[in-house]
C-alpha cells in the first residue's frame, strides 16, 4: 500500500471481504480503470507512483431501497491494474475527505473476473478501541454496505454490453464470516 494508507491503518483493523456476482467484460473493466471519470474527479497529490487519487462519494444504500443512499465525500486511491490468470487485480484504498478521524480508513484489493468482483482488505474503525466496539454492533454493517455499493458501481462500468435481454440480475453477497449475513 502507500505510506499514507499504511500510516492511517492501525494495528487494530477489521477484515472485510465482499463479492458481487455479475457478467463482467474484462476489456470493459480494464477500460474503466484506465479512465476513472466515472468514479469522480482526479485530485493531487496521488499517494505514490502508479497510484491515482479520486475525489468521489461513497454511498451507504438504504437496505430496502425506501430512501436515497447516504453519501460521504471520500478520497479513493486506485493502483495500477495487474493482469494474471484471466483476472484483473487493482489495489484500492479510501478515506473520508473531511472529518477524517470520525470515519474508517480502508485498504485492500479488488479482484475482477468474468463472473464477478471481490473486494478484500482491512479497515481501521474510527475512535480506536471505542470504534472497534461500535464496529461489532453497527459499523461493520455500514462497511459491508458501503463496499457492496462500491462493487455495484464498478460492475456497472465493467459489465458485458447489453444484448437487449433482461435487466441487471446481479446479486451482492456479503462475506461468509459476516455476522449480519442471513443464515
């Protein structure tokens, strides 16, 4: 990761793993990460060589869709796309663009395959030990939903061109270790 992200992520972090199943066109995904205008506005300085920093909003969708998503201004760092074994890997990190100590910092990687996306990494909850306790009750749910919305956004840019068939039937699946996952 970058020095800024490494320094921001404390020893006490929480793992996050979220998948999004969709038909992905790897050429579309590669093109989407070559030009990040769909994600937001580029800002300087980038955190390091091979990285780009984007000012964007992260979303927390209302679970039942009954209202608009809650949005938070964020700085999203995107590393170079690496290709191997029929998949694309991209290092990603994000943090709040304002009131940084009150929001989590995430660092991980995005894996893109023809059958979907996976986001794996760690985040440091805000407020230290108190934040870790809050994470067990509520903040982990918020982190999962934010990551799911991010993956859905990436999927929209990376899906195979429509053939006029049915609407998007993607499903978002939380990690198997997610305590809030329906059993």
